[in-house]
């Protein structure tokens, strides 16, 4: 595959010393969907803003289709469409005019057929004569995507495209993204929803505190994220796990008063019921049982260290 976006040791620091990006290096292939996963404040939006020319990098380089974003910024920016997280549209302007105007900003001539194609693809054709203020929140987000696609970019950035929307609309957005990929657009989206990355991405990048911790194929990453733990606490500590429980591949905590069982949440059966029955048959007395759901930050650390989440 051809690399369409290349980021090398990208850094962004501010006057107060805060480092928003800490040497990010990433290659994105033409035609793929990459999800940048991370909590609020991780650096997702800063990365997108820098690549799109909204924020000036402190150091490092970015090329888009071979064009440097600083020395060849017009050519680079023309290849990029950006859908920001915040909805900022002129409320009294009509949908058609809003989208048409964005095309003109990039030096493209009028192309009514192209605008109609985009509006139909995004289920906005029937709303083309409506003022923006008459649209629902979900329709306004579709208009943002239409604006970003008006100048026919090869790369589309979606910054938290489903933030604050309901589940049904989120799934509609996923279908739109899949359709855009089929039409040949390379898509980079930021999200803090793990299920969003799982639903639509080819690869997932994990970013936290300005550092790109890893980039993996989605299936590999989701398999690791799907492993959770249950802690079986005992009334009395033990020095070793009984042989009869070896089939469960348990680990013993430091003090010896708890058994740790790792299971796959995506599996048809977790095996927890069988485990508890087998523990009871050994004569061990249970004090409590707790399941452990890792936070996103903890998952980041576990993925890097290789420990199960």
C-alpha cells in the first residue's frame, strides 16, 4: 500500500513549557481507516490541528501525499478535509450554499453535480434548501462532513465525530465512514469510545499525554482489550494454587489471599461459573469475588507492558 500521510518526530510545546505532542511518528496508508484512541487531553486534537495547518509544530515534519505541510502548505491542505469536534455553522445559511462555499475556498469551480452527489450520499439532499438552524444536531454533523468533502480531499479527519450523540446516530455515522472508505477516502478519526474503533477502524493508534504509545491492527488490539480479570478473595492465604485448579491458568496475588482469573469478554463463555465451582470443591473458603474493569489509562499501560488488562 502507498503511504499518503507521513509524520516524523512531531512535537508541539507551548510557552509555559507544556508539551502537547512528544515526538509522534506515524505512517498512514492510502484507503485505510485509522482510529486515534485516547482520553480527553491526550493530544488527539492537537495532532489533527497540526497536520491540518491550524497549529504550527515546534519541530518534526509532516508530508501529505509527498507535500510538506509547512513549505508546501497549499498543496498539502488541499488534500485534507477536516470535520471538527465543535459544530460551528452559519445558522441562517442554507445547506446547499454552505457546502458550495467550502468548495470555493479551495479554488474549485462550481460543480453542482458533485455537491448533489455529496448531499445525497449523506442523506442531506432533501434538506438542501433548509437553513442550518432548522436541522437536528445529527444533520448538522452531516453538513460538517459535506463541507469537508466539497473540495474532494483524499484524506478526511474526523475529530470526535460522535461525541455527545446517541447510540443510533453513532451507528449512522459509522455507516457513513464505511461508505466514504469504499469511495477511496483515507480516514483518520479521533475517539475515546473503544467500541467506535472496534466497529469501523482498520488500525488503532493509542495516544496519551502527547505520546503515541502504539499502533496496531484493530483485531490484535481489541483481543488484548477484551481480556478482563476477576479476583477471588480467600478467607485464609495459601502458598500455592491447588493442582486441581491448573486448568484455569490462575495467578496468586502477593499475600496469597486472592486468586486472579483472566478471561476474554468476547468469548461465548467466560468460564467464571466453572471456576467458582472448582474453587469450592478444593475446600478453599471464599471471602469475596470482584471483577475488575480497567480504565482506558490503565489499558494503555497494560498494552505497552504486555500485561493483561
